[in-house]
C-alpha cells in the first residue's frame, strides 16, 4: 500500500479483504477498495465504515443473482464487480441498483500491455463507454 502511494498511485484495489490493508490505507489517507465475495466479508467491511467495495470474482460468486440478493440486506453498500465482466454482460451489471461501476481485464489484456498496444486498449475502453451511453 505504501509502495503504491509512494509510486504515485491515486488509489488501490485488492482481490480480497484484509483488515490490515484497510487500516494501512486509512493511516496513509489513501483511497482503497478491497474486494468481498460473501455476506460475512461485507459485514466485516461495514465494521470499517466502508461503503464501496469490489465484488470479486463476480461471475464465479453468483454474478447478477448474488448482487441482486444483496440489495436488501446491504442497502448501504455499492459494488464494483470484477471477474468475468465482459462487454456483453457489463450493461446487465450496471443496471443493478447496487452497482456503481464495473471492471474488466478484457479492456487491457496482458497481451495488450506486453505488446504496448495502447491504441487497442483505448479503442476497447471507448467501445465500452459507447455501449453504456447508448443503453
């Protein structure tokens, strides 16, 4: 967390929930969004006063049905689902009341990064934005 902030990062995400990382981010005054996958983790996140959480791995953990079922018991939480989000299903996620954004590695694949295919990444991001704007 410290290295990310020192390197100039504006925020951090993680694939899971670790109270030590939440505490470190709070000490540093650093924006941090941990991931949760279960109601127990969501309750733990609430105990740290967190309101925006990454939901990972979204598709493997029940995807849309899981997030729909979390609206009532966790009405104060909003999610950024990642893991299995693609161009063809992102709008379904964004239509949910408790989803404020989505993330997908399909926009910037490892191959794109290794080959420095910046234009390809830009084009995929623009396509995703257009899809959302036109729905």
